[in-house]
């Protein structure tokens, strides 16, 4: 394998493919972390044969409020940074 | 291939997390065997954890799409 | 070091040795994780000069019930997968 | 350069940790929007987390210095 | 050699974990020094954590052996 | 870049530089971990516009007591090890 040479077009295609796969791996990892965190926050009772109503709405809103929190924090930090001119 | 390795790693991670979360929730004090009420709890916990994973996947994808659209609108 | 060449038999022996060491490192890491998790679950009081009776039996059963949980989850998932024919 | 990459990684880590800790503290049950009391909590939480980071940085550096001096004294 | 590096890394990890768990358990609110009751708690906590590590090591090895035997029986 | 050759003095300087940067990265990572741990231990109420008095003194002492704990554990382990002669 180590001695195979690819032409430039194939190399570019390979690079694009690998980049897309790495992006997918990052998304997967984020989804696992969010699932773990939102489970701990929202699913607090003994598991039943379906979610309690409060649990389901909590889960449905969990990702968006987490990302709103992230945007809020970044915006607050940027607004407090001394402006460069 | 790379793709199926990533899918496999993700499935493995899902099983590990389910295991960790459902052991924490259903086995309060480990005894000499799994009791039948612990097994009932585990199978419901497994269903709910997979359902949670699906909800989070969907809402996260939807959010990423909305943000991508927003950025494209801002560039016009 | 980089220029040393090993004959095939030595290379195979080295590979076996490294594989066994990597397996040992994985086992060590699992034992550390199980110890941390079982400590949090079973040792809930202030540490005394020996374990309380409930703590010790909890620790003795912790690994086996955790691995039973893992087998139970895998078996349940496999039994629900649509059969390939 | 290497130096600015390390500083960037550290700033990124600080933002991620603040996000995680303040979401845990201020958003008890995620609703359909961030409420104004949640936003108040978040901005105070952000200030306090950054202050905590500064306190810990300073006391850790001071400790490292004291230990380094101690070692040098012991070598005499 | 590789072997002693792995053993060293494992010992280091054991010390780090003991430190983390016993600080969490014994130092409720950090004061200006370690009090003598905190030190008593720490030395008992250390003994119990090492004992826990030994119990878990043994039961995990026993389980791995049983599963290996089981697999070999199934192949006959 | 891969074909550039440095003389020995420059190589040594580079090595020193990289070592110092790696040490800095390790210190940063420790500070993030200590911050996270001391926050969880000391800041237990709803965040206010300043720390409660107990919170601030707890934070000020947190790093030193954590490192004292570490030294205490290592000293105890070493004192119990059978002496080599």
C-alpha cells in the first residue's frame, strides 16, 4: 500500500472524502455527548414504558437551549472585549 | 472502509453509554444475580435511551441545518 | 534504532509481545474505570477502618452485575434486529 | 505558531467548560426559549466562572513557585 | 521497557484516582490547612480505595477467565 | 518544509521551545481540571453578582488543599512500602 501513487485528482477526491468522514465522526461524538447530558438532565425518574410528558418536552428543547447558551456566552464575551481599531 | 468503521465505533459507543446509564439507573445495589425487576428496568431503560439518542440526533441535525441557512442568508 | 533490521521470526515475536502488552493496558484501563464506578455506587459513607458489610457485598457483586447488564443489553438489541435471510 | 495554537485551544476549552457548567446550573428544565431569568443567571455564571478560573490559575502558579523554591533549598 | 511503562502508568492512574475520590469524600470545604480529622479520613479512604481496586481486579479477572472457558466449551 | 535541514544549535533551540510549550499545555490542562473540580465543590448556590463569602474562601484554599492531599497520599504510600536495603 505504501508505495501506491495516486494522481492529483484522486488525491483531492480522497482528501475531500476523508474530511467529510472526519466531520461525520465529530458530529457523532457531539450527538453522544448531548444525549448523555440531556438524559441526565431530563430523564430523572425510573424508566417507564414511555417518557413522562415533562421528560419528553425537556428532551425536545435540550439541544436548542444548550446551543443558545453557547451563543449567549460567546456573544457576552465578545461584547466585553476591548474593541480593536 | 472508513465509513463503516465510523458507524461501528458510533454503535459501540451507544452500547457503552446505554450500559453505563442503565446500570446507574436500574442497579441500585448490585446483588448476587440480576433480579427480574432489575431486568424489566433495564429493558425499558434501553428503549428510552435509544429513543433519547434519536430525538437528540434529529434536533441537532435540524439546528445545524437552520444555522447553515442563516449563514447563507447573511452572506447575500 | 531506526536502521536496525529484524528477521521475520523476531518481528513476529515482537508483534505478539506488543499485542499482549496492549491487551494488558486495555485491561488495566477497564479495571480503573470499574473501580471508580463501583466505588461511587457502593462506598457511600465516610471511610472507616474497614468496609461496612453492605459496602463489601456491593463491591464483590459490582463487576459481575455490570457485565451481566452489558450482556443483557446486547442480547436485547440482537433479538430485536430484523433477521437477515 | 505553536504558542497561539495552545492559547486558542485553552480559550476554546474555557468557553466549552463555562457552557457546560452554566447550562447545568442555570437551565433546570430546558423550555421553548431561554427565559430572561435564565439569561441573568447565565451572565452571572459566566462572570463567576471566569473569576474562578483566574483564582485557580493564580493559586496554582503560586503553589508551583513555592514548590520549586523548596526543591532548590533542599538541594543546598 | 514497555511492560514497566504500562505498570508505571497504571500506578500513576491509581494515585490520581485515589487523590480525586478521597479529596471529594474527605475535604468537604477546603480550609487554610488539612485538619487532623481530614487526615484521618484521607488515610482510611486511601486504604479502602486500594482495597476496592484489589477486589475489582480479582472479580474482573475471574469473570474474564469464566467467559474464556465458556467460549471454549461452546466450540466443542 | 519536510526537506529543510537545521543545524544542531537550531535543533536544540527548537527542542527546548517545544518542550516549554508542551509544559505550558500541561499546566493549562491542569488549571482547567482544577477550575472545574473546585467550581463543583465550592460554588453550590445560584450564581450572584459576586461570590458568597464561604464560596470565595473555599476557592482560595481549594488548589492548596488538593495538592496537600496528593502529597499526603504519596507520603503514606511510600511510608508503607517495604524498605529496600
